[in-house]
């Protein structure tokens, strides 16, 4: 049992964190001694040198603490190590195990050589006369050695460069500026402050003014630390200073594509702030000049030391540049200096003169901005290119200003800034202006909202091929960097979302999803993704966060699980434009006389409004007919043509008129974009239309964009609105013509695929190609795309996105082997939806095909899958029959892998029906199989055996614990822990923690059980493991009840609810009913006890030997006796049914739960039945 060597030495940590550290150490086998703080008490996230004393060894390590966002930052640190193979000797190596310390996290770092007693933070050397040279040495290595002079040079907008630097502090920076009366919206080009000798450039114009949209060529990016300062650079200082052997810590902000100038300039600013109090107030403005330009002519000798420091950092920071790029590097240094100085306006600066320090930071930013603007006249490779990309806003090109909608805009902005948070639905008809309203609402807040409006706003547009998955939603919520780690197989997105919300606290975030109707199943009108449904429900019902998912949709949204999120908050409705504003919108589209509505009679204008239904998009299509198409139709003639048309036919009729009048190249480009049906570059359209000259294609694209027929999407891509695309293709002369066009589109999309997808969003083009092939009836080719992306989607728990495509190709593949594989995959997807009948039917079809092919291996595998389906369905006897058939097949075919799965399934069935001896015998037999010499020596077979082996050991430990055999239970927990440690699987070790906690509860060791379960919860959250999280929280609830801490128990079990599957983990429903009853909420208690009764009765109807279902059925009847006055006799009768089957530990648990419920002594007969 580990411990802290000296608690008082850890005084820089909050008391609660020290307590958590001691609790964590109690489960370890080493002592931790504090030696020193590297941060000299100035950091909000302390870094310590420690001695870790084990039984046989002593390690000198660095221990880094994280206040918030610890899991992601530790993960990013590990990713940085993996991405820095040639630079690892300069990085402290992070150990894999993180320390869960409540909301905090900590991690051990190992310095190469291990002798960290002789190193010190760079700031401790500031009195050394060679300090500037030491800094230069370190900066040169960080920039050049880390990148080996391989530095990409992409184009970057100025606002994007500064936005990346300010992102985490944007709200605080804007708040400081607002309080100081400084304009951040680009309206004030120059500023002056008290004590300044003259006005300087307002640095905020580089974020919000026209300069913000300036693109720089050859922007030099690469691997970088992300927060380089004098406290996270360790330098050997005994016997002499050796700057060449420095080591970096705190590199959790690492990125592979950061501006290389950022780290050096950030270091320069932080070194100056470290010594801020030593500078006289009268000299601080001169300090800004020295940091911006160390070669300035008017720098007096008294600043020579600072000039040397500034010069050393500036000169050493430059990577090996191509000839002629010196001016660009100077600009990039100045921009990074602006960003570093502004960023500190939003940070806590640890000095006694914080207000003065922030004023100086603003002066430094203004001085650097002034110098940057002076360079623009001299640099030849800088060009204005794009409008400012305000932080968090959309860059899409959109038509005209917002017409009317003032009340709608106010309502939406109020909802986003003031709540309620969770899920907000914005509903309106197609083309009514939802997208425009979103853009105006999200592009920025009025000055009065600064500090309240969310600092991070993410936009996601769905279409028929690019939907939104839960992983991408959480990436948006947590602000994950572009360099995403690959999602881990089998991990729960819901757990990851909970962990993210805990880390965010009350930080406001908006995720705006446009065209959300594409998230619905067209057959049912309900959300197609069950994981996304659960995530939205958690956001809608979980208190304590300020995350808003804004869903803009044409259709009513519905939950497939009857969730509350679609209407938890009142939806916002966007109606058609009022008549006067619709006319104003018409006038704003064009001032050509052919489009002048003022010359029309009032009756004609009213008829136009009626036929176009006040819809801005229909007005744009009408304008395209008049102004883009080569027809003689003016607005008056168009009004006459539309008059006899039914309202619902107007969009299709307008599309037909447009196609008839377009030039041939324009018409073909429009058809091509409709078939591609996803944003594509012009090269894809050129490739599809091989006989149309490329210049003609590009002119047509420009004409159609200008005419608002299509839109340009970043970066330099073109797309037609999805519903317009369908109308365009409806006007092709034949099904054959559409099929040919779809096939050509699919061919072009193949060239655009992302070959290294890191998220579902990266598969957008794959889905577009798949959709084109399906629409073109190329089913075999479509199946090839399905199989291409199946594995990666399965790893991300997103295989359900292939449900509709798999259904569409079913029976049309012309190959029994492919049909078999497709049916099997469909069955697995149906199971995730809880559609068990359809899953069983799909397995049946797969089995029939395997039988026809005489494929006995596939038959055996399908039997295991079918058995698992019935077991999940609680039909234990049918499951047992299929498991036994699969077992017999596996023995006959001599396949130990299938046999292992079948035996584990049989053991599970035995345990459910109370045959513990048989369950243990079958589980032990399964556990021995991988030791057989004929067990396959393939990677997949070994991985399966190892992970299932740990799971079987933990099942055996639980079963022995339930029977009261503590010795065997403990032995299997220790075996599982040893195996998990050897495998290096963190999530397996987490399962072991939960197994140990459960065993300790059975043994009455509640304090130790609590420590193990708390750690298991933290680790399960970290590894996104829903099974362990559910079990550990249930264990914690029981521990808290046993120790009289009811409110803690209620909290834990409420948090466990989202991870429970209907019909399973009945104890969770029982504890929820108990919690509601103890809180005095009889209505909720009644509802929960009735749910428990319904689910347990359904299980006993399928399996009369399911002892746990009978026990909880009896418990539900006890609860209903108390809250509804139901007769107790049925409860007594039910509880007496399974006494010989229920093992001792579970009888004790049931007796305890009934005792907790029986606050009035009314359940004595039920207790006697036990």
C-alpha cells in the first residue's frame, strides 16, 4: 500500500487534490517523496521533482499536474512523443498511466539519464551572463532539430494565425478589451493608452478588419511545443550549464502544423513577464520596442542585456529558409508576437502588478502590429485574398444581407448566449433562410454580448451522404485539434461525451448543424443514429454545462428511443418572409429593369408572393430564370407562367425553366454537380465533363455562383443544394441517362477520397461515391465501397451508417459469399438498434447461404452470433441451444477460436440460470484453450484470446465472489490484473479495478472498495468504457448506501443510467427506484419500480430459471407496495421462488436493498421470504 512521504511538502496543491493523490497511492506499491517544485510556486498547474520508491527500485521523475482537460492533454503528449522519433532525447517521456485526482489529473515524466536532481528550469538561470546564448541554443534546436528543416509552407489567413493562438483565451481577451474600451471589431484602426507617447496600430484589426483576410504565402509551419516558456525547459546546470542537453516538459499543446515562429515569440514574452517587476514603470514601453526589434537604432546601452536576449531568440528561431523568404519570416515573427502578447491579456499573470503587466502586453501587441503593418509595403509575396474568418465563424459565400428576421435573430442569439443549453431546434421550410440566419447569428456577437457569447462555435453541414456521427460531435464540443488520434475500437462515445462535459464545466460551446433533416431515417422520420440519439439526450438532460447543439432542419426531428431532446427546450420556428420584406428581398437580388417588381400591379405581386410562398430560395431560382438563363422571360412574364402552377410544383417548374434557358456548358455543369451531390473542386467537374473545355467549365461555375444557382464552399469547392440537385436530375430524359451520369460522378469521386481517414467526416467523399453508385444501380461496385469503409466505421462504432446501403444492395450482388457477409453485417447493425427480430432473420438468411455453400466454419460462427443475440434478448434457453450447437461444430471442425466463444456463452447461460458449478467448469475450459498447441498463431486470434481471457478471469472472480468463495475470487482478480498488465491494455486494467471493487464489497471492505471503484470510474471515463463505468458506478452506489452517504449514492446511480441497456443490469433500475423513494419523490419511484417490474417480468417470461429477474421482480413489487399500496403477497411469493438458485452474496445484497426500502417496517414478510 503506497503513501505520500511528506504531505506538507505538497502545499502548492489544493487540499482535495492531495487527498485524491493519497487515495490513489493507497492502491499502489510505492512511496512518493516530494523534492522540489520546478515552478517556484508561480504556475497554476504545478510541476514537481519526485522520488518514487518501490520495493526494489527508486526512480527520479517529474510529476506534472493538470487542472482540467487532463485526459486529452496527456493523450496529446503521448502522441507528440510518437511523432518526434528523432527528437525524443529532448522530450521528457510521459508514462502511460495517468493519476486520476478528482477533476485533476497527473502524469509521471521520465528524463533521459534519470539524474534530474542536477537540472533546473531555464528561468533559474536568468542571472547567468550567457543566458541569452543559452536561450538561442534551445530555440534553434526546438525549431530546426525537431523539424529536421522539413517545414511545410501552406497559405494561412492572418486571422487564422492569430485565431489559433488566441482560441483558448479568446473570451477572456475580448472581455479585457471591452473593459478597457478598446474596439475589437475593426472599427478603430489606431489606439493610444495612458502613458503612451503616441498612437499605435490596434492589434485587433488583424483579427477583425480587412487585414485579417490577408493571406500569406509560404507560411512556415511544423512541429512545435505549443506553450514554450522558461518553466517548462529543463537545463542541466551542474557542474556547468549545458544548454545543448535541455529537456522539454509540458508539451501537451504539441501540434505538427503550428506556426514555427510561435514558440520562440511566446518564450520571449514569458521571459519578459517573469522579470516584469524588476523593470521600472518608466522603462517598460522601451522594453516592447526591444522585443519587437532588437536592432533598433535608439536602444540605449542600459538595455543591452535585453537586446542580446531578444536578438538571440529572433536570430535562432529562423529555420533554414529558401532564398528570398526573409521578409515573410519577419512578418510571421511579428504576427506571433502580436498573438502571444494578446493571449496574455486572457491569462492570469502571476505578478503583484497584474494590471500593469496586461497593459504592457497590449502595448507590446500594438508595437508588433505597427511593425507588421510597416512590412506589408515591402513584402512582395503577401496578397489580399479572402474576407476575415472571424474566429469560429463560417467562410461560406452567401447572398446579400439578412432581410427582416430581427426578432428571430435576437431570439436565437439570446438562446445561444443565455441558455437554456443542451439541444435547440431551429425549424423552417426549405429555402426559408435558416442557413442565412445561422451565419448572421454565429458570425459574431454584438459588443454588449462580449464575454457571454460562446467563444467556440463550430459549424457542420449535413447532406444525404455526409451526416453527423457522435465522434465528430464530441470533437467539436471538446475542441479537438486537427491531428486526431484514431478512435479506439469498442469505446463508447457517450462516455467520452460525459468526460468532455466534466472537463468543460461552464465553458460555452455551440455546435450548429445545418440541414439536420438528413440525420433522419426517411422510412421512420426518426434519428437514424442511436449513438447520436443518446448523446443528444445526455446534452439535453444533463445539468451543469453550457454546450448547445443547434439543429437547423426542414422536418420535425424525433428520437427513436422516445428521448426528450427534440422538445426539451422550445423549438424556434422560422416562417416565410412577410410580404413587404419578401418584396425587399426581390429588389435586393438585382436592379435590372427586367427584375423590377415595382412596375407590376399589386395583384400580380401578391400572386408572385403566394406562388413563391415567401420563400427566399424560390426567389433566387426565379431570379436565375430571369437573369442567368438566356430567355426572354422577365418578372412580369414569369408571374404569368407561375400563376397556374400548384404551389408544390413551383420549385420543379422554376428548375425546368432555368435548365431550358442555360447555355449548354452551364446546363451540363449543373447536371454534373447534381450527380456528384457533395462539395467538389472544379477539377472533378472538368473530369466528369471530359468533352467540355476546362475554361468553359470554370466560366460556367462562376456564372452559376454569381447567379446563386450553386454556391462556393471552402476551400474552392462547388456544390448545389441537395433538393435542387434532385430536381435538376429529374429533368434528364431517361433513367439510363441518369445512371450514366451517376457512374461518371462515382468515378471522379474515387480520385477525391481521403486515404487516411481519422473521422467519419473524412469519409464524406466515400459516402458520396457510394450514393452515386446506388442511384446508378451499380450494386456490386457499391458493395466494394461498403467493404472498403466497413472496418474503419466498425472501429469507430459507426457501422450503422451503412444500414441503408447494405439494405439496398441486399439480394442484388450476384455472389452468395458477398450476400452472406452482407446479411451477417446487417444482423450486427440490427442488434445495435435493438431490432432483434430483423437481426435473427438476417442471421437466418446468412445461415441458409452458408448451408447451401457447405461452409461449415461460417455456419458455426453464425450460430455463435445468433446465440449471443438470443442471450442479449434474454431468451437464455434458445441462446444455450445455439451455443451448444456451435460448440459441437467447433469440436468437430477442430476450431479452438469458435470453441472458446461458444464455451464462454454456455458459461454465461449457466450462471444466469444459477448453475454456478457448470458455469465455472465451462469458463475454465474456455480459458485453457489458447494454451493448446493447435491454437492459431495469428495476430487477431491471439488478441481475441488475450482480451477474452481477462474477461473470463473477471467473470470467474465475480462468480466465486457471489458464492462467497473469497480465496478463489481474489486469485482470479489477481490473475486478471497480471494478464492485463502484461498486455498493456489500460481498459483491461480498468475492468480489473472494478472487479476488485466488487469483490471488496462482498468482503465488507467498503473503504477499499470505494477507492478502487472511484479509480475505475475515472479510468473508464478516460478510456470511454461504458460497461466498466456502469458497473463501477453501481458498486459506488452500493458502497455509499452501506456507509450511510445516501446523496452520494443517488448521484452515482443517476449518472449510471445512460449506460444501461433495456432488459439488462436490473440492479440499476432497482437502485434508481430506491433513490427516488428515499428522496420522497413517490411519483418517480412508482414509475421506476413499474419499469423494473415490466422488464423483469419480460425476462422471466422468456426464461423461467432467470433467478436475478425473479429477485428484482420481487423487489419491484415491494417498492410498489410502499408507493402505490399494491398487495405484498405477490412479492413474497416471487421472492421465495429462487432461493436455492440465488447465491449467498446476492441474497445478502437483496436483503440489504429491501432493508433500505423498508423505512416503516412494512416489508417484514418479504425479508422473511429470503
